[in-house]
C-alpha cells in the first residue's frame, strides 16, 4: 500500500472523517478505494498533490475558470475542459480551501466547493464544483451566500471550515434530497463533493438537473423544479433554506418522483443539448419551413405569436450567436413531459454574449417520445418576471406624497401586458397571484404618451370597472419590498404600484402562477389566462447586498454631473445623449444587458429610448423618441430639459442587468427638477 495514502487516511481518521469523506482520494493501484462512479490514479509521493472533478449546473460548464483560495489567501487557477472536467495542483495551498468556478459565457452563476482537507504529495482527490457543492458551502453560512468564503471583508473565513461542519451540511442536504437520491441511483449517504461523475444527465448529473439555487435576498433556497406537493405550500415549507440554521432534523423533504419522470427529464435534457443549433437554423429560415420541421410544433403559440421569430426577433438576426448556449429548465410538470425552458443567446460573437438574452418558451414531449417547442399557448403578449431596482435620486425635491425624494432599493414583480398586435383590444386588466393584494391589482392604459403596455392604476378601483379608464402612472412594476441604502426609514407613496406593507417572500407559495383577466373598453371580459413567472421571487435585500458588494454596473460621474443636474452641461433639452458606464466586475453574477434614458414633464409628455449592450461596450448613444402632445413648438423627440421651470420634469438613466436565473437588476439614476415634476418612484 502507498504510504503517503495511508498517512492521509490516518490524519483524516484523527480528525473524525466519516465514510462520506469531504475529499475522496482516487483509487490507488495498490489498494483500491476512492468513491464515485469512476476511478483515478494515485501517483507517487514525488508527484504534486492535486484535485480533479467536474464543474456542472445542469450542463457541463465548458472552459470554466476554477480558482482555489486557501486559508492564507494563496490562490491557484486552472481551466476546465469542454466536458466540465478539470485538474488542479494544490501542493502550495493550505487547507481549508475554497474552489470557485466561474462561467466565461456568463450563463451560470459562480459555484463553489469548500474543502476542509487536502491530499498530500502524490495523492489525487476528487472535488466537484456544482450546484450541490455550492449548496453544501451555503449551509455553512448564516446568510446562505456561499461566496462569503472568498469575498473580501466578509465575516466568513475559511479557517472556520471543519470536517464536522462539512459532514453535517452534507447530511442536511441528503435529508432534503432523500426521495430524489434513490430515484437517480445514488446512496442515502451521497457525497456531492467527492463522488466522481460525468455530466451526462444520469446519476449525480440527473439530480443536478432537477435542482437550482435561488438567492431571493433574505433567504437563499435550494429548489426542485418539479411541482411542490400542494399549490399553497409556501417556499419556506417546500424548499431547503441554505444557511447554518438548517439541520438534518428540520430540513423539509423534496417530493418523490417516479422512474418515468426521471427518464423523461433525462430525455428533455438531451433534447436541450441539441436545441441551440436547431434554433440557429430555424431562426435563419425565418421560423418556417424545413429548417423548423420537427422543432416547432404545429400548434405553436407564444404570447399570441405563431412564428417563433416574431415572438423572439433576435432569433432571425444575422448576428444571432447560439455557440456555447446551454439551455436550462425553469420548471417541469409532474410527469416530466412539459417544461418551461430558458435558452440563452447572444447577438454578438464577443465572449460572454450568450448571457445577454434569453428565450423563454415551453417544450413538450410528443406521443412518439420526441420533444418540440409548443410555446405557452397564450393568445396575448403577457408575461411575469421579478426584479429589484435601486432608485438613486440626485435631488431632494418634495414629491406628490409630501416627502423629499429618497434613494431606495425595492423589489417586486413586473406584470407586462402589451397593447400591440392582438393586445389592441385590451383596455384594462385584473391580475391576481403571489405577492399581490388579496383583491388583485388593476392595470389600465396610461395617459402618458408613448406607453404601449398596461400600467398599474395609481388609485386602485374598489370594484370592477364597467368602462375604460386611464391612469397617470406609466409603470407595470409592483413594489412589494424596500430598504434604504443606510437603513433609514422609508414610507412608500400611497399608490397602487406600492404595497402597503413589506412582504416576506418566504411566505409566498412555491407556485409562481398569476391569473390575468383581460377586459375590453365596454367592460366585457375578454378572458382569463394563467401566466407563469419565468423567475423566482426576490426581496429588496438581494438588490442591496449585491450592490454593496460591488456586483452592479455603474453610471460614470460625467453622466451624473452633465445629464442629471440642473446646472449640468446637458441640462437643456437633448435630442440625443451619450451614456458611459462601468460594467460589472468579472466575478459578478450580473450581466449588463441594456441602457435606457427616459424623461417625462409635468404636462404629460414622455420621451425615452433604450439600447442593448454587447460585451465590452462601455458607452451608448441614445436618440429620444416620443410624440410631443404638450405644445406645437419645436422640441419633438427630445429628452426634456431639467432646467425649465415652466415644465418641470424628471430624467432617469437606467442600467439594466440580469443574473443567470433571469432576475432583473435595474439601476435608476434619477433627477427631478422641481416639486411639480412627475414623481419618479
């Protein structure tokens, strides 16, 4: 037997390592051993110590960068292969260490594995970096943020990582996954760090396919993508909270799934692997013809569109980039035969462009067993998504509520009902669902120029309207939680798009379905439709924590001083403006996707323009669009002045980002030029 291996095992025994070892050694030629679905070589004592493993989050993360940071801050780095496998020499590192894997394409959030022990010279250990290992690390933290272990200034240090703590975290994870482990052929004492596996949608990889880590702000959950048992089951009852308060004794148990469901999900994942190339060809053909045959179901419809390139015009772009796209499952039905999926794509060949855009659509399994795209079957252009916004004010004028403008992080849900195409007959709507007022939320047409979607009524009707009505609001964003940058008190305006009290999103059901009842101008009901949110619930602390950690993009100082100040060089009306900005850091989970400039005056004129942002871009020029209904004087299609006392206005420069789960992060740098300017809350 190799003496070096025996020495590592003796040390492990003295530290109380169980059979489910934190870091398994690969099998040695002399004595065998190791764990997992495959073996490896041990090597001689003169060879450097190393760890090997697989980086995966439902798909192998090709070319992931793996950075090891040890307890002293020393680092070592390597790059994964196209199948997610990697090897890293760790001879110069001192345990405990953290392994962080980042996706160069921007499609996957950073993942982490923490290792209390390391192999010695000549030994090879297995250390995967996956959704599951990230969950284990998060279970060691008070706030559920596994990246605390490598975040500068964090109170969580690697020196506190112990074998006992890591083993307890794994036991907690296994208690939660008890019904799923056996279903995919894994033991009850499964070790996600040290079990060798291949990213082929079986075994360990099949388990990962069914799970996702969802940071919501105050809580981070490990969720399962099949339906929860009972439509009213709350998130806190259904999902494992990733923090050090969770234990094997109090962990909920994910519901069982059948062997046929497992087989169908494996089939789905194999289909998703072929989907990007198929969509590239279908999009180039305009969404019709032989290139789409077998891919697009005959009954396809997404939001009223029966051609997928009309629903997602980027698919027909000559700049479409599906190379390296890794589609993921958002949710799947109990049988595993229908799923809401997210397909990342780019409109640039630049590295990281796949994180820019996402196609959300529904796929289903046909009677033959093959899969195709059927769409959400909604006849109108409606969607639900979650977002968090930092409304940063550069003025202190009193608003309509009688309070000075105050910077605040808020979070909530965007209820989007477009009025173009089939939506032209929609006059107003009632939306009910998780996080909304018990009586629902009324949206109607806006009196603000140029708004092509229903807006949340500032004053909510107390009973169902019988005729068309309008609102002075131009927002479809309902705010259900808020927090100020410095923790000071904030009183939300008494408007229909603000909740009357802060919402604990952990109390919301695991289901993310909303009911949209649409009305015509004469009060007749057009129909009621169920719309599933494409993203998980979030609270305002998610926005604040990621902002304070430096993960957000920022507007450069010259824009603040020149465009968002009454004394700035661009305070007057502008037909076009240039916005320069600093992108999120490479380690951030956010991808900058767009820039918008908006202005609105006290007389109801609104001008805005938005532009997508490709990787590497640090400035964009935007030209105002809109129709001046306030006067017949020159000035059409100009962002309104913020130094004109005759028409006080606001300007908002917005940077739009999203995380890999699709949650939107908006930075609204805002200036109101006086108390008569419309509110910009």
